[in-house]
C-alpha cells in the first residue's frame, strides 16, 4: 500500500473535460470496486450555457441540485450555491465512510471547503479512517489543500491515466476486476 491513501486531482480553472473523475469512478465500479462519494454534473441549455450544477451520489445515483443560478446571479457574477443542498449531500459521504467503501471520489475541494465548511468534516473523516480518497482540487487552492493535509497526500494531474496509476498503488488489495 502507498504511504498515503488520499490524492488531490489538480485541475486548472479553464479545464474543459471535467468528466475524468466520474469516468474513472464508473470504470472502477464496472470492475466491482465499491466506490462512493460525489461528482458534479454541470447542466447546460441547448446553447451550451450553464443552467445549474447537480451533485450526484456515486453509490445511488441520487441527484442533489446544489446550484441554480438566477439571471441576477449570472449578470452580477455572484455565487448561487445552495448551501442547504450542499449540506444534504454530506449523507453520501457519511454513508461511504460508514460502509467502508474501497474508494471515495469527491468533486471538489470548493469554496465552502476552502473556508472549512461544506464537506470539510467528511473529507477529513475519510482521511482519518484511511479510506482511499480521490478529490478534485482547483490549482489555485492547492497550497491551502497541502496546508490542511500537512502535505501528506499525493498530487495528481487531472487525468484518468494518473488516477489509474495512483489507484494501483493506493490499494492494490482492492483491485477487483
């Protein structure tokens, strides 16, 4: 087993393909790996303009509407995160921890988590329980993530290949398939 059981999947602000985490989780689930956690699904209208964001629980497929920007939010570029919906999403992470899944995937170490709120408690519970955790961390927040984790976790590029290499060393005993 690797020295650490968690890794930051670091992405740039302008990342176009944000599906790598959910695709990786789906690939592992298809091989029989018990994957829990949350990924984001950005909703777009016919013109490709963002209309909202759902958190999707990897184990159940439950969708939680965490962001539905209003015209005012879009015009003023203000935050439209529904923090009560974000709180609702904590149950998916708590369930994954209770069930001792093979891997928790989380998208992402966002603004609320950077403030020590949001899913922060569940993130550090998973780390304390030594459940492998793969978390998306924006490039600009990497220093804060490293500070919070004592720079103990691994840092990965945001790609399925990097995730696969990390997983092969993080939990070789859980490589179902």
